[in-house]
C-alpha cells in the first residue's frame, strides 16, 4: 500500500515513517513541504494520507480540501494529526474530508492500530471496486452476447425473406446503410443509428407470407395481385411485434410503416406526415432509392440521376423532405456504399 506523510517537522516525519514500517510492507513517501506533498498525492493516488494541521504556506485543512476536490480520491482515508485541544479544528477537518485523527504527542500504541485499520479499510474498498469492475465487464459481455444473438436472429430472418424474394442480400445491406446515413444526418443517437442498421434489414420480412406467384412474377402485378402484395407490411409487423428485443420491436415498426407516404397515400394505414414514425420515413427513402437503382426480374435498374430526380419529385408527397435532403446532401457517401456493396 502507498502511504504519504506530510509534516513540516523532520522529527515527526521520521517517527511516523518508522511507525508505518511496523504496520506492514508499505511504500512510504514523506514530504516536509505541504505544496510538494499535495502535488505528489494528486499525481499518484495514495492509499493512506497522514497530514499535520499546523504547517506553513498550506495548513492541513486547506490541503485536505484541495485533495478532496479531486473526485477520484473520495475513498482514500486521511489521518490528521492535531493537538488534543484543537476540537474546532477537528470539526472543520471532518467537514473537509478527514477520516480520523491522531493527537500530539503521537502515541505508537494508538498510531499503529489506527493506521493498520485504515489501510485494511482501503484494501477492502479497492477489492470491492475491482469486484464491481469485474461484474461490470461480465454484464457488458453478457449484453454483447445478447446483442450478437439478436443480430443473428435479424440476419436469419432477413435471409429467409431474401430466399423468397428476387431482391439480393446486397440490397438489404445497402438500404440499411442508407438508412443509418440518414439517421446520422438527423442527429439521432448513435445507439439508435446502430440499431437501425440491423432493424432495417427486416423491412420486407412479411414477404415470407406472400405467394410465390405474386412475389416472383416477371411482369406488372394486377390490381388484385398488388392488394395481396401490400399485405406484407402488416405480415412483417405481425411476425416481429410483441418481441422483448428492442431491435425486433424497431423492425416491426419499420416493416409496418416503410410503405407509408408523406401525403397519406401509402399503405397499409394511410398515415400522413409525422403520423408516420421517423424510422419508417427514413427507411422509405433508403428502400425506394436502392430498389429503383437495382435490377429485378421485372425491370432494369434505373440510372442514378433518374432515381435522384424521383426522390426530388417525391419530396413532400411520397417522402419526408428532410430525409430526402439529408440523403442527397451525402451523395458522395451514397455512391461509396453502392460501390462497396455492389450486387
């Protein structure tokens, strides 16, 4: 344990150092200059600080106040040496943060057990702190394991939908990255942006319940077929809703709302403007842009500038204007995502 003794009288320093050596194998640092001793304590946290009250330039009370001003040393015990009659000083020392007192002249039969007890308390406090740190690491690891399992669930659900849909896995990656790009531009919390990366991949999980004849039809759907196709938004919501997982909860909301339109003409509920949850408005821009610029069995990929013009044209009708503006303002990053995750 690291013990610091601050006293302007060399005889007292030598005496207390000798007594500390009898407490156990501790490393002791002695200072006759209180300013120098305080600087050492602030730079090298002691396990026990022993300080005299009456010292020039900086008395024991002020030294304790300055030392306790550092929040990281709140648990360090302080033993103050005062004259027996200095009762008011003791009261003020307690207010300043002293832990215990020793009276002058120093009695070795009092000094040794008090110092030993305070070092034992400090050792116990450090052990508890280490245990708390270990528990914190264990909790973080358990949380990371839960998140990893959630991510695996998300990936498997997305892949299951992908097997039945002509859309590619690269589309799912791109639109999720586009969604996170818009979310960051909206200054959403980092944790929300990270969660959106996973949850957006489940936007079309409801297509698991769409008949193959409709899902993989090479031509345009009839009005009746399109009504069946539209049900995938509600199906996706029904698959994911009521989950205890925040990621799946967000996925349910995205599945239910990413086909809503800003002017209220979308489906399945005809929500309008800010009635549509923000994450649904975000994913709508990301999903439509990537769907337009990707090849499908029933269509060729649009040129980038044509897809960009479609977003501008749908700004305020199909899409949330702010989400469109942020997407287009980060066009260089959009192109980078497309290049990194090409089909």
